[in-house]
C-alpha cells in the first residue's frame, strides 16, 4: 500500500522477479510487467490517488464508445474503448479538460498479448468506476481552477500512447491507439465539446507523451478563437544512456514504433530529419509544437530512474537496487549520475522554454505523475517551487494570469517533494 508520511510516499510490494515502475517490455527474452503508474489493481483507490479514506473522492462511471468498433477503434483485444466523464456546470459548463491515462507501453507480441488480458489492453478488465482526484476533482478546495469543468479521463488500452495504427492477425492484436483517440474526440464532440469555449488536453506518463504528440491535432478540433492548451505530466521521456552505456528506453520505443504502426501518425516536421523512434521522444518534438504547452516533470523522474536509467539488464549485480527504492540510499557517484540526468532534461527544454506561450514546472523530486494525485496537485503540503504549487502554476499559465517557467534547484534542496520510496 501507499502511505503519505510527511512528504514521503512509501510503496510496498511483493517482488516476484523484478519491479519496474509502470511498463511492460521484452528484456533478455522474458517479459517484465510493472506497476502501471501506481497500479490500482495492486493498491487501494485511496492510496493510489493520494487521498485519505475520509476524503471520499467522487467516483465516476465508465462509458464505452459504442460507435468505435465500426471505425476500427478498439483496444488490443478488440473490445470497445472507453472514458469517464463528469459534466461541468456554472462558469465551467462549456469548458473541457481531457486527461489521457498513462500506463506504459508494450513493444513485442508477447508483452502485448499479456497486456490485452489486463485493464491496459481490454475494457473487460477496466474498473467500472474510478475516483476523480487532483486535476479531475470536483471540489474547489482540491482543484481551484478546473473543478467545475467537463472533466474526462480517456482510458488507455492500446499500448502505444494513443498513436499506433496496425494489427497482428496471428496474435489477434489490434494496435488502434490513433483510432481510439479520434473516436473518443468525435464522441465527446457529440456530447457538447463542440460548444467548448476553452479546452485543455492533459495526460500523465504515457498519456503525457500522448498529450504532446496529439497537442496540435487537438487544437485543430476547435475554432481559432477558442483557448486551447496542452499539459504533459511526467511525459518528458528522455533518450538517455543507462548506467551501462546502453539505450534501454530507445530499444523499448523502437519496438513500440515499429510494431504498432506509429510512424504514420508522428509529426512530419520531425520525420523530415529524424528517424521514427527519435520522433517518439518528446525532446525532439516539443520545440515545434505550435499550441501552448506546459511541461510538468520531476527532474529525477522515478519511472525513468527505475526503468530507463538503471534497469536490471544494465545492473546485473544489483548495485542500484537500494538507490532505486529510496533516493536517500544513493551513493555520491549515483547521485552524480542522476544530476547528469537532470542536466540532460534541462538541456532538452532550453529551446522549448524560450517561447512565452509555454510553461514549465520541473521540480527536483523523485516522483512520477503529480496532477492526478491529490497530495501533489493541491494540498496543504503539496510540492512548491518559489512558494507556488503545481495546481496554481498550471492555472496561472492556462488563464494567462502570469508566465510560469519554474525550474527547481538541484537535489537535495527541495524539502517539499513527495518522493516515492519503494519497499
């Protein structure tokens, strides 16, 4: 379970072979499956979403997109995709927030076959209700700027950040992320989003990457006089070398791109000079996104530390095991390596940050996905940079109350972090 102890989030789990935070991939001939962004099949709802049991977050039911199958817009196993919608009211009645669910990727037939028997690949296994917390909360004391908007969580069941379009008939796999995205938007338009006077596309983790890749397309669904912006939470996945000098995440992304037919839906401005796998990495895309975009990311992203920088394949003797579980156990050389990762992140956003319309909140925390958890989004002890928390920073940027380009000082200076600790 997860407990908030001060500003430390402790995750307790039973490790059967290897615990990788939030994705499935083929490694050394065997599949590995990790907790998908605080997997709520493993954790209680209250623990997973950073709220106390006494808070009783609003539960929102699942809506399946009935017309999706006719468009070929189906999950990995061929079932209908779905979303959770809570209607806006008052001043937010015509405002729309679309949150793209995260949950890793599958990069091989084997991992996708496994995935299609989970909630990440089939609506059969999706929760029929989920709590709306953080940026999805309907409580103004928990979500001051978006509480009365139409808020949607689009479920993730394709394994390629809502952007693939292919199939494997032999394995009975449908890679239809792009079609799911399009069908969901069309369905929501028919339910009132076509009358939106403002809209925000957001997403966490693999959904945060999707929010970047779909940002300009989302802008195109609305008239030019309508305010449309995008928010990527924990979606800044870097093309980094791991501790052994390998390219673990590039290898994973290459499998996703090549197997799921991703190339045709990647930005042409990137494909004109880079290979498709490189164009799946947001660092090669963000500076050319025309729509205002906000990047929220932990400088020491716990998912990337565990799964990209120090995976078991790069650390056969387990020298990084304790450091990956708890940053306080990292040695000085390990901290130095992680500082290099932070520097790479800051270099990757230099061009992006020069645009006045874009926003940034890069805090020096060991965390992953901070908009959906109530304790990190908006609470008495939420993380801050220069005394401003995440919810207020996003709101100030979205509503043009002020520019937001917040970059934290390096670890260990920030004492407001809700760092993830694994046990």
